[in-house]
């Protein structure tokens, strides 16, 4: 266990559904990240939270809405997604002055 | 922004041979270069990293080299074993209190017993 957990591990949703992905880190880190991993594409950084403030938003469509209520929890709220949003969504955390990122196991999302 | 290119996309080697994966980056401000290994169905995990003030780093069978002038860095795995089979990602990151990491497209390494 790396100390980063994600729920659910698998999610199937329709285009009109609203769902949320949850990430929790037990490492005492102060930065958390959302990545999208699609087949044959690099890991795409979506959002970064540092000290609970969003510091990066890499041109992600508004149908993805992140939330970081505290330094241990990170959410990704999903609504009116498209089939091309189907992917593995990975959460990661790091300690600000240290560079290693610790990844969670990911949520495999399928949008029908 | 940063752009990281990684080659090859797939690599097959015989067990015991060496494997080399190469990456280039575009932003001269990048100063941290990690390599992650992702086994099938599992999360990426850091295997080795190098900072811009170092030219080479080694950890048992794994080594990484960095050429800042040419903006490229490489992963070398010697005496490959079947358990080395995985997807390897290089990445580049700049200075800051958090990381804005740009990943390469990944190399699928297959070690043939």
C-alpha cells in the first residue's frame, strides 16, 4: 500500500449521470493531483491542489469539477460526461519540497 | 509548456539483455526527471529519479543519465528479468512547492524468458 486510496475502483455511468470520485491520502502530504490515463496516451495532469488551493487546471472541461476539502481528501465530481471521457483516473499526492508522487490505484471509468 | 517525448513505444528484449529507453524534454527550467514503472493493472510507482545537478544515477540494475545541454535523459536496465516487464514512463518537472509533471507516452517493455 502506498497510502493513497481511491473509491470506487470501477464506475460505469450514463452521459446524464452525476457521480464523484474520491481520493484519500494517509501520508501527510500537502499536494494532491488528478490525472487521466487513456490508452496509448501519456498521463494527463488535470488538476493540482497545493495546501488545499487549486494551483493548476490544465484546460479541463467544466464537466469535471474538483474539490479539496482538506489536505487528505480530494474529489472529482463528474456530470454530463462523454464516452471519450472513459479512462483510468489516477489520484496522486506529494510533499511539497519532495518530488516523488505517490499514486492511488485509480478508478476505471466507463461512460456509456 | 513542457513537452516530453519518449522512445521507443514498445521494446522486446531477451532475459539477461539490457534495455534502454530515451526521453527528450523542451523546457530548460525542468530540473527533476523521475521514471515510473506501471505493471499491468497496477498504479505507477517511482523506480528512480535524477535532478538537474547530477549527470548519472544508479540503483542496482537500473541507471538513469541526463544530458542537460541536449535536453535528453535515458533509463538503462541491465540483466533484465521477466518481472521487469511493464510500461515505463519518463517525466519532467520544474521547480516549485508542488509538481507540474509532464509525462512521456510510455514504453511497454517485454522481457522474453
